[in-house]
């Protein structure tokens, strides 16, 4: 029998794609109403009802990115305190925890970051996700995924030609998720190292090329080493 998996943030962008495309995992998607990550009793109730062996923690705050600068309390609550609450309950009921973090926790200047490299988040969003990582890492029955992914089709009309990343679409992560859920520790997850423009152009030929300024808030080489991931999914 497959292990039952509880997914927080069940109404979110990735969860919707996972729900639509999943064919291999026994998933239950919990909405914000069903699982309020800021309320320990709410988390306990859904855990007792579903009795999952694994919890995939997708709930949290992401876009718009500037909300993490304008409203740090909301960012701290949803990405740090909420994740800490989830971790506490997973520990209490011995549930494997899979946490969706971000490749933005790396400095983003030299590229090809491995899971063992030092972290130095370059914006408040990344700081909030790293705060969540700290709680999850204390619980050894866990997997932290540092992900570079976005929606399909590419959302923007313009894309940076001088900013390199490992973007992949949500659908691509759905395909490999069954192969990585039994791992523990930290795992970089993404696609081919390339400019954001090259990535976007393959999906939308109308995307226009622009350049990010060197003194902008976007470090220009955010690529991660995917060597560990490739060994797992080969």
C-alpha cells in the first residue's frame, strides 16, 4: 500500500498542478481552512484525520516578492513560525516532512552551488524560507528541497539574458517528486543551468530580452549544482 501523503497549501499554485498531474502518489490536499499552519490544534486535527506517513509542506507566502519587504510580520508568521509549527507536529507524530524551500538561500553570485555550500539569502523572501529550513533541519526525518521553479507558461513578457538560473516548470517537479520523496537532508532541485531568457524563450517565442543591472537586487548567477539530484533520478 502506498504511503498516504498530506499536502499543505492545497489551494496553492504548485498544489493545483500536482493535483492535476499526479498519477503515482496517494495525496490529500489540505486547504488553508483545513490546515491553518499558525494554529497547532488545526494541524493536529488534520493529521489525526488523514493519518499521513509523509507531509509535503507547500503552504507559505511567496508572491508578490516585495510583500516580504513591506510586511515582514506576515512573512515571518507564514514562512518561519508556520513551518516551525508543522515541524513540531511532524516530530510529535513521527511523520516524514518534506519542505519546499528555494535556491534563493544561496548568495547567487558564483553559481553552481552545492547543498554543502554556505547560504547567504539575498532578499527577505529567501531569509524567511531559510528560517523555515532551520526548524525543519532540526528534525532528522525530513527533506529540504531548494527549488528553482515557475509556472507554465512563463508569466512575464521580458526575461533577463544575463541572469543564470535553474528554472523548471511545476509540471517537471511533479514528474520527479515520486523519485525523491524517500530522500532525507537537503536537495537542490531545478532544470538546466541557463539564462532566464533562454529558459523562457523555449516556451514563449515572444518573450523579449532584457538585461539585469549588476547593482540590482538580483545576483546574476543563481545556478545550483544538480549532481546529487541526477544521481537519484537517473
